């Protein structure tokens, strides 16, 4: 279906505007900032 091509957005233009807003840090997910380097330390068990 053409109407679902850009779902959940109405068009490619709206999708790109939203992507740009995230890249520009206009949006953020609420919560405490991640500790620097924490992921790298926790990831050592996966190797």
C-alpha cells in the first residue's frame, strides 16, 4: 500500500524532518545520562 510506505510518517519529507530533529538533538529520551565508558566495561563478557 502506498499509504503505508513511510509509516509511521505521512511522507518521506516528514520522515526526514523527524530524523533531522533527532540528529540535531531537538528530541531526547528522558532519564539519567549514561556514564562514559560504562558500556565498554559491561560489554567485555560478550567477547
